[in-house]
C-alpha cells in the first residue's frame, strides 16, 4: 500500500471508507475537489483510486471489483465510481460477525483511555440493542482484560499521553539482557498482534522507539511537558525493531538450533545446505550474539557480517583455551 509521508495505513483506510460513498453520492467529482474535501493532495487521491481498482466483493473476479474512471473533462480530471452500490446499503452482520465485533469492542473498552471509552461503550450498547433477542447470546459474553492491559504501568502511560507529559521508565532491554532507565515522550499505546507497545520519543537514544509494555518494569509520569505536543503516534503495524540501533546478523542453524526461529523475532529465513536454515536477526548487542552462539554451539554459525563472525570465533577459541588450561577435557 502506497502511503505519502505523514499518512499512515489506518489514515488511508479511513479515507477510502469515506471516499467511495462520497463519490457515489455525487456521481462525478473533480479530482482537486476530492483532494480538498479530504484534506490531502491530488496525487494521494490518485493512489487511493488505484487501490480501489483491486477492491470489491469476494471472490474478487473482475465483475466483483469497484470500477473507477479518471477522465479529463474541460481541462479538469473527473472521478467516476461504479459497481460499488453495496457500500451505500446498511451493513447487516451475521451472528458470527456480530459476536466478533462485540468481543473486540469489549476488549477495547477495558484498555481505552477515558475519552475513547465513552464512545466505545455507546457503540457497544447500540450494537447489543440492535442484536435484540437474536443476539441474546452476545449479551452474556464477558471478555476479561489480558495481563497486558491490567499492568500497573498502563494507567500511568495513558495519563501521560493524555496530559502531554514525559514519563520516566525502567525498561528491560531483552537484546542486552539489562535494565535501563530513560525519559521518554509518550505518543500512544498500540496493540500489535498479541503485544502492547508504547510509541515514544526516547531522550536517551535520541530517536523514535516502540517499547513493549510487558518489559516496562516501572513508569512515573513527570511534570515536564513533552518536547513536541503535536507529534502523532506512528503506525506500528508495518514492523520495526524497538529498542536500539541494530545490526542484521545472519546465522546458519542446524536442526537442534531451530528453536531460535520460534523464540526470537526473525526478519527472514531461507533453506540452507544439509537441512540447515539461514536466518536474519536484528541484533543490538555483540555481547548478546556471542552469548547466544555459545548456547547454540556447535549447531549454529555466523555467516554475516564477516567481521562479527571472526570476532565471535576468536572469543570461542579463547574460552576453549581457558577451559583447557584449567584441566577441563571436552573429548
């Protein structure tokens, strides 16, 4: 999905959901008028329209997709949309869809900040009222908050985001297996898959960081305002490495070492020779890599970067000489 600078994927999805009914209601719309209406530029609206070409009802055959025309008319480019009337009809949920939506809303309401909780609760009430007797089973559903949302640091972080204040956190940096204290400018909390993250500007690292909430050991809201009150929370769904400047390390894993793929975040993996697997890891500490390789020996090899491979090999040989000098027999 092509998104212009400062425009996140959720921004584009929200605009697309509003764009189609807007175009359908007007029949023909000048490209520049559409851009002005949605507070963006003509190039971004064109990118949105190209995405609409691939959008439609399942199974996605040519007759199921939205039709978009962008023609020149009296010196202006005019948009016409067809085969999208289903978007103008009221949405009707199946029992399974309504159940999924209720579960999602009840999960959100437990973790939402105060200003959002009221909106979610009103939406949930309307959905349950619309379900009526047919949705009686939905009304008995109860969603317990996960340990992430009930963490003691979450209310502190939410309060700091709401008030625009800095937070001092104690954070466990897993890549270096150490704790660090730092001051951050919080922007928002985001759930990515099964994890909750704090998106923030870190004054210690002097850069954007995404901190796993389950690794924030303590948090204190400060009286100091954030440096940039207008900064928006980033879209964290596209992938990132949260804790530090990193190096991509490529390891070749024999079968006994393949547990690494399940235990650590692997950027990429490829089949290697003799039933091995080559994996790329984002690593923030040479010491951590050295420790991991000693645990995996002799079932893992560093392929890249070459200077790191040489350093770790030298460390392993030095450790072996130390044990041999103390009478340890590895034969």
